[in-house]
C-alpha cells in the first residue's frame, strides 16, 4: 500500500514570500552584461538598420533571432514593438474603414491599429514583424505598404522607426508560406546562425553589444560617389543583372536583383564605406539584397575598382606595389599584359617583365605563368630578351617561350 504524505499548506503570506524570492531569482537570471565583440551578423544588421532599410532575419527556430532584436532595441534605446504577422488580419495593416460624418465629401478614413499609434506617438522605435513566413498571402499583401511606404492605415510611421522582421524557412515553419516576390524584394535578407563561442559566453551572462556604426562625417560624399560608381560600373557592363527574378518559388521568396534592390544596395555600400565596415559584413548585405550571383559579381567588381592603373605601373615598375590577395594580383598582371598588347613597345614590354619579376619575388610564383607566357608571345623580332627574364627561371621557361612564340607568329603571318 502506498502512503502519501500530505505537506501542510503554507499560510497566504508565506506563499507570497516564496513568489517574491522566485522573482528575485528570475531577476538575477535576467541580469546580463554586454561587451564589444566582433560579430559579422550584428555588424550587418546594425548597418542595415542605420541605413533605414527593412531587414529580414532568416533562421531556424530557437536560433536567437528574437533575443537579438530585443538586445538591439535595448542597446539603441529604442522601444520595441513586436507584431506576430500570422495572427493578424490584413485590415490590421491596411487599416479598418471608419465611417465619418459625411463620407461623400470627406471619404472613409482607414483607422490604424493601436501599436501603430503608439509608434507614431513615440516618434521612434523598432517595429519587429515576427513569424513572417507563417503569414498567409493576404496578410503579406497588406504588409507591402508597411514595409515599403511605412504606412499603416492612414498613419505614416515617423523616420525614427526602423523595421526588422524574422522568419523560419518553410520547412521548419508552422504552416509556413513562401514569401511573395513583391514582399521579399523589399527586404535585406540576412541568414541568422548561431556562433558557438557567442552562445556559450552569452549563457554565462555576457552577450555581444549591438551598436550603430560610426559614420565618418568627412567621408560621406566620397562614400556616396563610390557606392554609385560601384553599382553603375557593374550594371553598365552586365545589363542583364538589372532585373533577374528567379524562376523557382523558393528563390523568389529571398533576395533577387531588381532596380529596387540595386537602389538598396547603393545605400548599403555607402553606409558600409562611411563606417569602414568589414568586407564580410558588406558581403552579407550585398548578397542578402540582390542575391548570391549578382552579389558576388559586384563584390569582385568592387575589389577591382581600387586596383592600380596598368599604365601607371608600366611607367614606373620599380615603385609598383602589387596587391597581396592572389586573385587581385592576378587581375593586375593580366591588366598589365593587356595594356602592352594594346600598345606594344619595347620599353613597355621590358617594364612588364620587371613587374612579373616583382610578382615572383613578393608572392606566389604560379600567378606569373599565364601572364609571362602571354607576354612572351608579344615579342617582336628585333626585341632582345631582357636580363630580368633570367630571374624567372624555374617558374616558367619564358626565354624559350618567347622564341617559340615569335616563330609561331612568323609562321601564321607567312600563311
């Protein structure tokens, strides 16, 4: 036989006391510190928030998207307004019609919900649209004006309000939907993942501090000019990238290239340049706005914008400073050889060989093989092989290649 021992019930005041103690314990658990810490995700997020662009955080459930937004609002001293998109009706975003005294002359105003009124009264805040991927298509359509025009019913959200959303991939969302292309194209999409070290240190009571980027006032004009030149240079050379709507439903619900998203990209590059942001953060922002393919092309184009002028290198090869990164160094050497091909002269040919020797002595020798072979093919019959070529021995047999190339050219001409 099982005997149950009944514990005496606590007096009411004793129960209240235990709840107070429990409250103290909860308060202690809620006390956390923040510290400056390099975090690419936070850097990209705060840059987009500073640029006043809607951001959509994609991540699996429980990854910390909501916690990151809460901490961001506290760090920026912005009141946080959370709206679960999936539990609202379309009218909660487009406004409820309210019949006035004389609808025939005054029309029917669209009354906004209380959370929008509170944001307007505060004049600033962080509007967090959570569970966006569980919102049905009708609600997504109603959100278009909120995200792009910042209007909720008849109210216009003040400039001090920033919009951030969060979503789970459809495979892990409860009754999830793919985002409609018009809504998806209005966001900067950031993939939110957990960092093991950040999580462990955070559970110990210290999380990374989210802070707005420090913009250099003296570089604002140059940052805008650089951003416009970066995007326009690429699109002038690759006009097909201006508008590329993906063919699959899933990809249309993410980042893809359009005139709207390219305009957002210009803004992000300007802010990242003025803030001297890391390249990893800029990469996340660009790819999260126009997609991976166009984003990588733009990043490559930006890298090459600051490369030295081949003509300047040929004019003074002794003072040349070649890029350290292998892909950029390869691009510079290819540009030098192309410049010699456009205007083949003995002095320029010799200067190009000096640059190749410099490249071998200061970097990976294998990068010189293709430019050296191409340069050797440009030799004229009356051009002596410069002594500098001997310093490339063991990397590529350029002296022999030059002779063979000259013979092949002569044979082609004789045909």
